[in-house]
């Protein structure tokens, strides 16, 4: 047997913790990662407080979940926690609590209690300044400042966990952290965070397949934003698609749901149309919305399957997978980006193009209807006899041909034929509604 010489090389705590601050979080995404832990702990209420107090400003994220024991708390504050993640747990790498928190602040304190009693409350702090001073992986019992004391008192009465961010060096300006600009920035971040949480956790907030989660930001209840306008009666859902995916030893099911949203005049109100335009506005909100265990991870755009187009802005699709496929989708630490595996990309090509064909048709019909309303009144047409069959519109004929090609699995061939037809007989392409 070959004898190996070895040496244990412990990473520099000071250097590594500073490097991990730039893993890719912005403020709303960092808060969402902490809320993931609350959801996994079975919380029904999560309260986010962004409190301005100059240099003593802090962010407090509290829940009524299961709480942790003392040993559990120490493990939670370990980089690369050794805890096992169950199916549908929103955590994955054992880094979220630390990397998300310290991407925004230099000190994170966790107050937790599994059974209600003052003696069962556990408090520990991870402080970058202390780690930098000693260059060791230190977790300490903090000085009980008022915000920590209030959290401990609350948990003595009911179990749960409170995460406190202090020393907000990535949030507050270095100069004048007590000024008006700093206050306005915190107010703005609170608003953006509420909006982000309403999107990311909308299925949990809507109580679909869940016990009903309530999230508040600075005392205001977060409202869910369902990207598919399911409450609108004119939203059209195409048939559901399921794909079996196997990569190496990993296998699972991926579900695709496809929606064509109403055009402007088909919405119940102008306000609803504007609301469903979303934070990115209509054109950039079109595309694939990727859900991991019902938590929205990535949205906007078609992931390289096709380009963004004004005529397909009403098309949105939900791609859903569970945590057993994490390695296949290569989800990142911040849970904000995934990579579509090649097998899924190929499977999605036909149903996504079919969805976009329907969305294109709906958009064009709405545009023609609006144009007719704005143009002078056209002369009356002679009435058809009762025996006469209605003549399909050009767009109906074109859409039917596109859909038939997709269902037959020949859409690529159809597009090649269409290109030749447009070149050699453009008038025929126009007559069939295939000129766009």
C-alpha cells in the first residue's frame, strides 16, 4: 500500500469570509435566502423589519418556526453546514444564512428557541471584524444590545428564530450613515424587498399546496404576485407537459405549464394590466419562470430557446422541478440562477414555440381590433346567407398551420418551408397568414 504524505491546510478565516461576501446577492435576494430557512423550519409568519438608526441601523428577520437547539445553532453558523437536507427543503449548500447575511453586513446574530422558556433561548454571533482580528472561525455569545434583548424576550414566550443584521456596511453609505439619503435608501430597499418576496414566494403566500405563509415587511403584509394572471378569466392555459429527466444517477420529473395572458383590452381593468406588467415590464417579463420546490428561482427571457419579441410578450411559462434535480439544473448558491440541461432544452423547443405562436396571434388580433376602433367606420358588408360557412382569417390559418407542424414534430421543417415560400411566392405566404 502506498503511503501518502499529507498536511491539513485550514483556509484563512479572515480572507475567505471576506471573499464569500461577493457571491452574488443583492439586498432583496439576501433577505429571501433567510426566508427560505424560515419556510423550511415550518414557519407560518415571517416578519422583516428594516430599522433606520444611523450607524446602529439593523435588519431583523423573525419567524415562528421550529427554532434550533444550541448545537443546531452552532451548526447553522458553520460555513458548509453538515446538516442533511430533505426533499423539498429550500436550502442546499449549507452556506445561505452566512453568505446571504454577510453580503450585506459585518455582523449577523441568531437568536433561537425550540421550546418556549428563557433558559432555552440560544444566542450566537458571527462577526467579521472579530474573525479578521483573530483569523479564526469564531462564533461568540454577543453583548446583549437592545435589539437582541427584545428578540430573546419574544422567543422566551414562543419558539422561533430571529436573524439580526448589524454593521450594515454594504447598505449604509460610509459617509453620513445617519443622513437623509441613508434613511431613504433603507426605505427604498424595504419596498424592493417586499416586491421581491411577493414574486419569489407567491405560491406559498397564495396557499397553493402549502399551509399558508404570511410575510410582512415593516409591518405591511406582502402581497403575492402571480406572473400568470390566473385570476383573470381571459388568461388561456395550454395543455400541461411533463418530461422525465435522467442524467447519470439522478432522475426526476420536470413539469411545464404554459399561459397566454390577456391583451390590454381583455384585462379586467387598466390597473390590473399595469400590475401584471411586473417589475421588468411586459417585454422582459415574457419567458420561462423556473420554480424549485414551488419557490421561484429565475424569470424573464427564454433561456436561449428563442429571443424576446414584442409580439410574444403575452407568453409566460412555468418550468417546475424538485430539489432532487438540483445537481442537474446546476442551481447557484444564491438560488437566483439555474442552467437548463441540454436534454430539457431540446424537449422545450416545440412546446415553447407553440406557446409563442398562440401569444403572437392573440397580440396581433388585439392590435387589429384596436386599429379598427381608431380608424373611420368601414362600409357595411353584405350579409352572408345562412348556408355560407365563415371564412377563417389569415392569422387563424397561419396559426393552425404552425400548431399542426409543432404537434407533428416537424416545426423545424415547417420553418424551412416557410422561408422558401416567403422568397419564391410571398403573395401565397401572405394569403395564408404566414408573412409575419
